C-alpha cells in the first residue's frame, strides 16, 4: 500500500550518514541522551552556578552575578527577572543558607516556569490528523518530519508526507528519502503550488484511511512578507480540504537562533496561528536557555525537542528532564 504518487525526476538526495546508520550503538536512556545533548548549554549555565552559589547566601552580589549568567545563557530579560524574584522570595520564605539549597530553589523555579510548555501532542481528535510544519530556512523542518514519521509509526499509526516545499528540489528529494526509509507515501510535485500539493495529500490520506499527515512547507524569513502571505494561503487551502484542519501547526525553531526565536514565533503565529513548537539542534548550541524566554514571552507548547542527529533524538518535551539536564 506504500509508495510514491508523484516523484521528482532529479537525483535522490542522500540522508546524513548518521541518519542512515543501521549498526547498533550503545543504548542510552533518553535522560542520558538529553544530558549529553545539552552539554554546551550546561557548561555555559549549570557549570558556573557552583561558584556563584558558593557563599550560600542570596544577596545582592549573588543576584547580580546570576543575572549576568542568565542573560548570557539566552534566558532573556523577562524570564531572568522572574527567576531572580522567585529565588529572592524562596530564600526569604524558606531561609535558604547553603549552595545546594540555593541551586535547588533556582531549579524548582525554572521547572515551574517551563512546566506550562509541557503539553504532549494529542492526535486522537481527528483522522487524518493534519500537522502543518513551518519555519525559517535551515531550521530542520524536513529532518524533523522524517523523525516525526518514525515517532508516530512506533505508536502503530499510519503516516503520509506532503512535500509542500516545491521551491527546493533538494527538500523534495530529502523527504522522499525519508519516505523510502520509513516506508510511507510521499505526495510531491516537481514544481507548482505548494497549497495544491498539500490539498492532494489530504485527499489521498482520507481515501486511504491514513492516521497522520505531515505537511512540509518551504523555509522563509518573517521579513519576506510575500512568502509569509503565501504560507497563510497554504493554511487557508488546508481548511478547504478539511474545515477542522490543520489540527496542529508546528513551528520548527533552531535553538542556535537564541532570542531571535521569539520574533519568529510572533511572526509565524500572526500568519498561520502556531499551536506548538519543535526546538531543534539543542546539542549544537549553548543557547538552550531560550526555552525560559519562550515560556515567559511567547508560551507556546514545546511539543518536541531535538538533541542529536539520530532518528530517536527528537522526543516530547518534559520540563523536569530538561531542567535536570541543565543542573546535573
């Protein structure tokens, strides 16, 4: 039942060697992989806390040093001020007087800040459940789609991919490579209207009884107003194919963008009503603190985070695990 309806005639793009590897590797738990993936952020943030908290007192000097550390870790001004206020309040209330207690108080405050972002994606409301993905160029949309396909297949769900990035042949080829690897149908065209491709994909999914449709779109910058209007059109056409869709609109964010991610969320939300986020490439940046800025300034649920190239390195966001990986 699986195959391709419309294939590009170009040469198929190859997946990164790390993604194609099939030889067994030592199995690490997700918490271990998350900790390894956040090593750079932890070195920037958690690694410096011990010296800051050494005195065991929440005083002006500690707060000033902590403020600098939080800001340089891309936590952002609003989240930084919130965490500092929380720490002062907890110190006064609980009589904190040891480095360990101060660190626990900060950890708990950060966990409480991030917890509202922990909302796992529920795909049971519709069939097919249509997920539209968007983001700037290079954020990792197409790779995330391949990993999401595997994630849903592991739950026993059928998946169909829509190659809505009709501008880059490489994007279609890469999606087709993921489709072949996961043995799922890919709806694509060599050129044409991306909205039409996704419309066809939804129609095919309905006819075949598919559970999940993952719709790729071309990368674009929020400042490219014509392209932002185009992606808004894609969303409108999806609603014509299914008045209840898209059931989830995921914005893929590269963690390396740090504070710039906030502007991306605002711009894409205005155009396509973002309902959730995927934060990728956390393993390659020291800017993982941007999660706190998102929680404070644009609290969209973080559905998934990526901490590596492996197909299993994209997992649902769990606030406690994330915070523990920063402090351990």
